C-alpha cells in the first residue's frame, strides 16, 4: 500500500517539475528507486512532491498547472460536493427547509408543495440518478481540467448541460417546483463560465510564450 502511494506521489511530483526540469526529474526518479529499496520511498516521495510544488510558481507551465488545480479543487469539486450533500439530504424530490429561501433568492415562486404521491413516485429514482450523474460528471470535468484535456472536459460539460435540462423538465412535471433545480443550474453556470475563462487564459498564455 505504501509503495503504491509513494509511486503516485512521485508521479505528481515529476509532473509538477515541467519539461525544463527533465534532468532533475530523471535524478529524482533514480534516487526514488534507491529510497524505495531501502524502505524510505514514501518519505522521499513526500519530499519530492513538496519540492516540486514549491517550484511550480517559478515557471510558466507550473503557474498554469496551479491555476487548473485551483479551479478544480476550489470550484468544480465543491460544486459536486454540494450536489452530493443535497442528494444525501433527500434533494431534489423532497422540498428542504431552505427551499423558500432559495426561491426568494432566485425570485422563483413556489406555487405547489413538492410532495410525492402515487402518481409521481415512479420518477424519484430517475431524479436521483440524474443528479448522481451530474456529480460524477463534475468529478470527471475536474480531472480533465487538471490534465488540460479541454476537448473531453467540453464533452462532459455538454452531457452535464443535457442532464441539467432533463432534471429541470422532470422536476417541473413531477414536483411542479423549480427550486429543486436552482443548485444544479448554478453549478452548471459556474462550471461552464470558469472553464471557458480558464481555457481562454491558457490558450492566450501558450500563444504569448510561443
């Protein structure tokens, strides 16, 4: 177990050094092999990771990598965590106690109570599945953003937008209340806007360096 963790940490450390540190990365890799044989691979990997992260702001690619990690860890994954917490609390098919506050903030009237009865109970698992897919999609988007794989991130975003629209339609039909889609819509808007700006900044920086 510790050997696998050490190798994963070394992978992160070597990725953070960037192409201009290839010689240093090769030396780190060789020293890690010897440290692992001596049973000190995990501590050595932690040290390499700390060193690599300290080096990130010093070069162009490192600053871009920091920006991707910041967006992924500070915005996209928290949005996924909020949706997952809502799903765990019964959202979106049970009107939570804060639904009126969300409705007032979004200026969306709550005309009918969000109750489940024999006529619409069949849709409950589908609503939960759609929201769970959104959570999984956000996690994939965060991974692709860190990897700077913009095409795959855009594909997942399009699927997320379709899932959010489907959720809104189901919610309107089943519970007759749009407050339960406020959080998914806000998450989608924040995700799409932030990634578009991040990609544009990356492209501009790459052109400037070239």
